C-alpha cells in the first residue's frame, strides 16, 4: 500500500491546482498539489514538503479534510492500493513558482473546480473538501473507469 497527500490551497475563493503535464496516469488532468509520503514522514510533513516543492509556497496551517482509500484489484490506474490524506490550507506565505515540476499552476475559482478535466472520483470528493468537518472515502477504479464510491462523514 502506498500513502499520499493532496493539499487544497485556497485564497479569495480560488484554489491552486496543477494541470498535470508530466507523462504519467494523471497527464491532462487537474489535481491539487501533493505526492507520496517518504520514509518516516508524517502526512502533514509530506503536505508541507510537497507544496513547497511543487508551488514554492510555505504552508502555515493545515486542516485534515479526508482520508481516501483507493483499492487495487490489479487494474488500478494508480498502480497500487493507496491511502490519501486530503488537507485544506488558507494560510500560507511565499511566492508562487513559475516552474512547477508536475505541470502548470493556476488559481481556479472554487465553484469551477469540477468543470475541469479531473478523475471522476475527484469530481465527487473535491466539493466535500470545502465543507465543515472531515470525511472518509473509498474510490475504486477498474483501469480508468470509476466503479465504486462510498463516503462517510
């Protein structure tokens, strides 16, 4: 099982997203900044590190919004079973980099996020990130087709 993070950074009702241009399973999709946990790293540490590496911003405060499970029956588009910690932050400092290693950064109006090309599961859970509280989810793909979702508040 692999562990990862996503960080939804918000400012003035806009959310920082990455249009993935890297040649991988996410190419062409919009995602929040994030990545894999490294050895002995806590999810919050990963969130802070990944945001710094991908955006140049320094996260000053994080709120855990979700823990998502992505099962793998041997045909997951992500190549393994994943647990992803989803964070929100509206408190950060620094200058946005002009050279994101994953793709193009853009501030997207919050109410337009799900209009972007995204994974089908992301379109379902992303609006929940901006609501009060924390939630759990299971998002199951067969190749690139979403076959099951469950959410618990």
